[in-house]
């Protein structure tokens, strides 16, 4: 097992010249403890210097590291220079695997913002054993994909255990947000559709409910809720629609359960939807969300139409203004039932546009957690819950996010 103690940097933000990368760097400049050694990395020295010049004063002396994801020598040197590498360079299916491999070989802890099932599956297959040997924690999904889901489930599990309520059997997350699609999210969707076109069999891989399980054949869980469908109405009268992030978040939560030897519950059924409100307004909103999501995916699946959409959809590396980001928020409520019939409700919420402002907080705190906190001795391809767990929850609470569990 390699040591990460004697490295030149504590944290490197890779992709710092991109929109979310720069937001993450700015967050770290404002909130990282004094003495934490942070560097910025990317493909262009000039762009890195310009990004650094626009950051808060604490970043003025941060080192700059030039490394292209297509240059294995530069990536190896980058990974070996730091204890933690936080990367925002996507789509990860195109650019991410060499970065993951460099970190796994160097014993460097890694955090990303991916929401791509196929990339995470490929990374697990490529580096899990290597990271086990080197001691690297490879942690995917350290942003709005999928920290609220993953850590919310961990909270529910801890509360059920403390109460002696038995394993979790059914959990449904209801998400409400104020925010917009990021250019990176659109680009990731585009990359996944292009992957399906080149290899239709990959669609079946992504659709498998346990696509990210360490051992899919050993999964004891029953049939899982569908990720898509028609609008529905909950028992409290709230209308619900398919949640665009459910096909990814649910796989991360199920991987956490499997990595913990199905401690959440061997019979766990976990699903996610988007809350749309009550009454006729809620019904119309649910119908609009459902139709809009289906329309976007359908249009992106047609090559000529995809080219037209590129002219109007957010481009990679772009995002809303600071004022618009500040008006955003997210709220995820997880409704749970245990084998004993006990019911719980976990709430995970925070200010700021979830795909930008809130995600910068989550990734920034994940990087600091991996670099500074006393964590359980785990390595390999992990999830936020299994790699960081309670220490990350504590950090995010201090950063202004809500993590609560109550008996329902």
C-alpha cells in the first residue's frame, strides 16, 4: 500500500478552468483550513493562470499543474504529486478513465462529479483491485449526483440500527429543486447516447438495477422500482414525476448497500422521483416534467436533431450567473419503511443551484474530507457513503446543508 502523506499537494482541483471546476476552487479558497496545500490543474497554463487570478485572495499563490487527460506521463506525475485529486473533467466516459487509473496506481484518493453509469462500471472493472492494493479511495458521484441520495440512505440506516427497527425494506426519495441543467450534464447525456449507438448492448448494462454492484449475481434484493414511467400521485396527494438523476443515483445507493454486505437491508427496494406539487398545478407540472424528460432523451437520440439542440442547450463549461446560482436550492426527502413496520423520513437539503453552487460545496468538502479526516480503512472503488460517511455528513452540516432523520 502506497503512502499519500508525503506529497507536494493535499488537494488538486483538476479541470479548474471549467465552470464547476472554478466554482469548486473558489469554494476551497474561501473555506479550506489555513495550511491546506491546494493546486489547480488543467490542459492550459494560460487558462489556469487566468482562473487563479479571478479566485479569492487565498488562492493567489496556489501552484498550477499542466496535465492533459491524453498524456499518461503528465497524469502519472499529477496523481503522484497530491493526496487527493478532485476532477470535474467530463464527460467522464471520454476523459475520465486515464485519470482514475493514474490515481489508483499512485495510491491517490480521487473524487469526481460523474453521473454516468457506464463510466463508473468501466472504472470499477478497471481499477478496483488496483486501488485496493495501493490504498486509493476512488470515490465517484461527489456532487448533487449522488451525495444527497447516498448520505441520506446512510442516515436512515444508522437511525434504524440505533432504534432496533430492523433492516430497511422500502425507501423512496422525493426530490424538489430550483435550478437548471448544466452544460456538463447535457454533454454527459450526449456521450451516453453516443455510447449506445456504437454498442447497443451497453443500454442493457445501464438499465440493470444493480449495474454498479460489486457482484451482480449475488444481489439478494427483489425487483426494484422503475426509473421512468408516467406521473403518479402519492398518498398525501402530491404529484410525482420521473427524476432525471434516478437511473444513476439508485445504482450508487445499491452499490453502497452491497459494499456494506447489504447492511441497509437484503430486501431493500430503493427508488427516486421528483415532487411536482399538489392539485391541478402539481398534475400539470408532473405531466410537463415527464413529457419534457422523454422529449429531451428522444430528441438527443436522433443525430440530426441532436445537432440542432447543441445550438440551444447549455454548452459544456457554461452556467448561470452568480445571482441565478444563489437563488437555487435542493431538497431531497427519503421516506423509509423497515422490516418491523417502523417508518422514518430523512431530509437532505441545501441552498444554491444544485448542479453548480451546491455541487461545488459537496465536491470541495469531499476533497477536504479525503485529505484531512480520520476515515475508516477502506480502499478501492467506493461511494461517498462507504468512503467518507459520517465525517462528510458532519462537514456538510457545518457548510450549511441539512441532514436530518425523524420518525414518520
